[in-house]
């Protein structure tokens, strides 16, 4: 299958706009589940306000949040797909720029030193573009995630001592959630990366934070720890928007990798309650959109 680059550009544009306006069904269902078991009156009011905001955004074809985030695109190239990798990345970048200028969207991306804003949601190394490969034949998937600063600012890394074991992981995650408090616009998805190296573990935490609700770590020990931490986090009393309650997090997600015998890397990356994402899938039959 040969990839049509103008179609990729258009998809990159549409995905950015779609992700900013329509909350994925799993997140909407996650809010409903939290509402059903929330015992705090104020927290119930906050969750109800979030539901109203989601409905207004869909009804008025408007943004869920004014923060358009740092644009992240994840590309998965299947077997038999023919594409120029450099040209593919440039097409995604052009689509991102078009979304910002043609919609228009607020550009949240600036130069790290001059703070200059090009008003394109692009800059040095932005949009962030990850390319991976799959064994699915004749398929290209593009997932778009606008990552807001409220959640991204609450990112943490610790190179723990192996002898501290799982206790160090649990303590660090709990401490991070408490330190973040309401700054992440909870309820959050708490992404935890374990193992690898310092750069890999942070990437794993981001991958975990942006996974769909209802998914689980593929490693059974990791999945068991997810369940334990999900329960523990919601006993902290942080609650929606940090105003107290049972609904601090939708879930704790874990991604892990093998690591060195003298290392125990741990990273935490959080997603806010507006856990936005959108996906386009290219096949010989055409392009389909979803989450």
C-alpha cells in the first residue's frame, strides 16, 4: 500500500481539531463511573460541571479546553506500507500548522528561551512525532494527543535504589499524586513508567498516561500493581480539581521495560480529566476516524 501524503496532511489537521473538541467515549464513561461512586457532594458537583462542559463542546462544535497543548502524533506503520519517512513527518507537520492557522486554534507552543510564539503550534522538534511499526499488513495509524501544560508540568523522575523494591515505586507514585494535587485538573490518568533508562522510563510514563481507559499493562505483575495503585490513589482525598473527594484518578496505568541490575528507574506522567486523543487509520479501503 502506497501512502498518499496529502491525505496524511489532511488527517493530521483534522485529528488535531477533532481531539480538541470531542472527548473519547472511554473517558466520558470513566467520568460516569466516578460519578456513580463519588460520596462527596462538592466532588459530585465538580464532576457534573465537567459533564456539562463536554456536552456544550459537542453541541456547539467548540473546544473542550482553551489549552491546545503540545501536539503529539504517534504513527504506526504496518507491513507492506510504502512511504517516504521524512516526507511523512513533514506532511504531519504541515497538517498541524494548517489546523492552527485555518481553524484557528490558540498556539500554545513557544521557543524555550525567547518565548516567541510562531502561532502555528509548531517549533523546534514540535509537533512531537513518534514512529513505530506493527505487523498489521497494509495499515497506517496516526494517533493525535494534545498534551496540556497542567498535566505535563506534573511529571516526575526518580532513579531509585533496587534494594528499595516495589515499596519505593508505591511511595513515589503516591507522593507525586499528592504533590500534583489539583494542578493536573483531576480526575487524572496517572501514567507510571518502570525500568529501562532515564529517557525510556519517562517515555513509558507518557505512553501509560495516554492509554485508553480499560486497557491494562501486558505484564501480569505490572497489571497487578496498577490495580493496587489505582485503589490507593483514590483514597488520598485529592478529588476532582483538588477540592476533595473519592475521584482523584480514573486509573493508574503502568508501562515497563527491562533495566540494569543496579537501577530502578521510576517516572510519573499525568493526564488531566480531559484526556484528549483522536485516531486515523489508513487502509486500502480509505481513511477512517476514531479514538
